[in-house]
């Protein structure tokens, strides 16, 4: 009886360690595709953010150019009205 009890106590730690290793390996292999896609997804996400930032910068720059053109045209029109032909 003690021989069987000692055998189970000695083997219990080894079996528990093997179960933990097998479960961890199983989870890693099960999720391997998701793990391998993660860097690609992050690269896509970062690329989209950079693209949106670039669009926002170019949009604000083009808006500023359009505003400057409108102001220039308005100033020119105002100057033309101020200058009356002398005669």
C-alpha cells in the first residue's frame, strides 16, 4: 500500500508539469495563425493612421491655400473698387 502511495506522490509532480506543458503548447499551436498575423495587423493599423494624418495635414494645407487665394481675390476686388477712374 505504501509503495503505491509513494509512487503516485512521486509521479504526481511530473504528471502535473507535463499537463501544464501540453496545455500551454496546445494553446500556442491552436492560436499560432492569430499570433503570426498580429505584426501584419499592427503594420496595417499604423499605415492607416499615418495615411489619415497625412490626409489631414494635406487637407488643412490645401484649405489654407484656398483661403489665401480667396483673401487675395477679395483684396484685389476691393482695391479695384477703391480705384475710381479719374476723369
